[in-house]
């Protein structure tokens, strides 16, 4: 099993940058990995990817230095095990609301006696050729990121962030807005900023990285200055859409 160097940076408090991928393309995944992102998240909550398609994207990323993560549809143990068995080196779990859920998620990523994961690594263990190495190291090389995006999760944040094995809390500001009755397309809001500041303070106390999205180079620098260490730079579809919009707008303006 290869070393999860992103997890090492997380534990040492160093910043990392990645991207969410929703287009479902192994070629795009390979391109972004070669571009130099530290980690990439394969989106499976908000699109129609099946396991074979996820596996192909993981193959593309596994051939590079970039660490592959999978955002699973929900916290079900089957989703967690499948993503890891296919070769993900970490999971991203949406809609986590309680510390009990967080403990169950962490346990599902660990083999006994530390957890409840069953053994069947397949791709992850190089089809049994690395069974022993994978079994011995997987518990310590798997990154666990939980998405904070509900009012209940905000209320229970201190308990959630205190669960051993939680490495990153990612702040899903769009859904946080929805949970608070705010239009997510009209950000920023002082209510959301207050949540961000509280998460940063708790993350510093507990040694947990706090993640957030940034949609421009300027915002990346702003988020770093604020203390965020796990930065998402846009999404593959947002990058493509942004470039398309810019080119079309230039064409529509005509020659100067």
C-alpha cells in the first residue's frame, strides 16, 4: 500500500489543495492529477456513477502521486467499504449530524479490532498480491473527511470533531445556507461566517483540518489567510463552465 502523504500533511497542520470531480471522466481525473492537485474527490452523491465507473477513475488517479478520495452517497457501511476496496485512500461523507454517526463512519474504515470493516480489498490490495501489507497499513493510511452541512451537525460540531479518526471537517456552505433558510446563491452571510470561525477555532483545538471551497485564485489566498488548510479549488465542471463562459463572453463583446 502506498503512503498517504496527504494524511501526513493533515496531521502536521500543513495545507493541501484538491478538487471535486463530478463529470465522471477518467480522462479528466488523470488530467487534474497530472496538473498537480494533492488530492481529488470522485463525486458519487450528486451524479449517476456506478462502481465500475468509480473504479476506472481511481485507476487513473492511482497511477499518479495524487491521493484519490471518494464522496460516497451516504454513511452506509457498504458504500464506505466499496469505495476503499476499489482503491480510494479516503472517504468524504455527506450530511453527518452526530458524534455517533461519526464514530460509526470511522469504524467502518478500520479493520478489527479498531473497527468493523470486512476484508475484501481486491484492487486496494492489488488483487491479493499485497494482502498482508494492505491489511497491516490500511487503518493508518485512510483519510476520513466529514461534511458539515446541517443545523444539527452545527449544533453537534464540538462532539463530532472530537471523535478519534476524524481527519477533516469540510464546510458545505451551500447546504448550510439551505439549512438556515438562506439563499445559497447570495453568499456571503454573517450567519455562515460565524459557523466558519467556530469550526476553525475547534479544529485548531482538536488538531482537525477544516476544509472549504474556493472558486478563484484570490479566494484561495483569502481562505488560507483565514486558516483553512484543506482547500477545494472549484470542481471539474465549474472549471469547464467558467472557461466556456469567459470565451463566449469575449466573443459576444466582439473586437475592441
